[in-house]
C-alpha cells in the first residue's frame, strides 16, 4: 500500500469521528455521504493495487511460459529437420529397393521362362528333320541367356 492510500484511510478515520459528532441530521447525512465516497475511493484504490500485483504476477508467469515454449519450439524444429532428413533417406532407399525388386522380378521371369522350356515335354520329344529335339538344338542356350540376363 502506498503512502497516499494510507493517508486517505487516516482521513477516513478522522472524518468518521467528525460525522459521529454532527448535531443535525442534515449535517450528519452530508458528512456521512462524504465519508462513504471517500471509503468507496479507498476500496477502489485497494482494488487497483491488487490488480496491479496480479498483472505483475501474470506477466512473470507469461515470461516463464514463453521461455518454455520457445525451448520446446526449438526442440520441435530440430526434430522436424531430423525427421525430414530421415524421410529423404527413406525415400531414396525406397527407390533403390524398387529398382532392385524390378531387377529381381525380371530375373525370376527369365529363370521361369528357361525352366518352363526345359520342363516342357515337347522340348524333349519333338524332333526336327535331322532327328534332334528342341533341347538338342538349344544346347543350353536359353539357360545361359537367363543367367546372363538376356531376354528370350
């Protein structure tokens, strides 16, 4: 509480004593209205003091919260950068793996074609006009092509 507010409270005490000594009803009511007004002003001044103190507290709390939020935001920004780097690596790796999968799929397709040729009964039983089977004519060429990576 500041000095002026204390002075006003002292005056109110003095005025209250004066009011109680008034002889006429009109003088009493007049002095009482003045002391009531002064009392109300003192209450308002006290409320202003309370609100100022609360504002100071809130400002201090806000500063602490702001500092905490800034630190959390910095951590989150760093984490986002880390995750973006990880994502970029994962995307690159997915392209590499997709290429490897396509290569493996092509290889399986070539091996399957070669195996189907060698597993086909007609490859073993059909003869050309020289008496050779398709296997004899092929001489393993399809297998070598599949192993080298050539399409048939």
